[in-house]
C-alpha cells in the first residue's frame, strides 16, 4: 500500500474551508459523506462532522506552520494527531479481493478512520519529501493547501486557475509600474525643458538690457 497517497485526504479535508473567502463546505452530514466517499458507504452523524472540522483545523495548522518555516511546530501538531488517531492496520481479502492492507480498521468513528489515514499520509509525505513541500497557495486571497511533488520544488499555487490569476495580476502590476515610470519620466523631461527655456529667456533678456557702445 502506498501510504503517501493518503496525504490527499489531508489536503481534501483542509480545503473544505477557506476562511479568507468565507467558504466552508463541511457543515452538514451530506457534505461530510461526500468527503468520506473514499472510505466507502458509511453512516455520518453531526458528531462526525464536528470531529472532522476539529481535525481540519489541526491539519491547517500543520500546513501553515510548515509554509512559514516553523517546522518544529508542524511536527508537534502532526505527532499529536497521529497519537490521537493511530493507525490500526489489518490484512484483509474482503469482497473477493486479493490480500491487502487496511490502515484504520476498528477506529471508534468514521472521522477517526479518516483522521488516522490523513495524518499518517501527511507524515509520510512530509518526511520523505520535506516539510517545505507542504504548500499554501500564494495567489491571494486563496489559501488552499497542496503538496508540492514537482522535481524542482517550484510549485506556488494550488491550481492552474490560481497560477493564471496570479500571473495576470503580476503582469498588470508590471504594466502599471511601467506606465507610472513613463509618466514620471515625461514629467521630469517636461520640467527640464521648461527650466531650460526659462534659462534661455533669462539670458536673452539680460543681453537686451546691456547698454550699447
């Protein structure tokens, strides 16, 4: 089993909330069922929703701490999550499938199952790739999270849409700055020309005022 793949659960859970744009898609049992779809059919209660939201806040803290370079804090929060939501691995061949590993069997709630997998997957990715690969979108006001798996550690945005929006904003800012600089240059040139003209007129005026021999 590829444990790192479970890190996607952490990303999906954190991105159900965007406090910077006042968006939250984890407020009802139906929304929670959609998030929990990878776990198969399950019964979801309001208590599960509340527990998932609490896990979400702590996973957000891991990403925010990693993104700001506070790796010890990210590790502390991640370790506390794995302690609270330990994996309970079992080997099974359910539904006629070949023998395979299930990570969180026997957890007390479906939220705990999800939390165990998300925390373990995120820990595997962070330790294998580096905590600096836990990213937060740089296209303000978006703050969705992602895991940077690029070869050159260059990812800065959660999606192509945000990357395009940021590039357009940067282009417009450059054009605005260029226009401002051009206007300032024209104003400086005009002022210099005015000063030069005034000097010429002053010299001419001084010459005409000189008495003839």
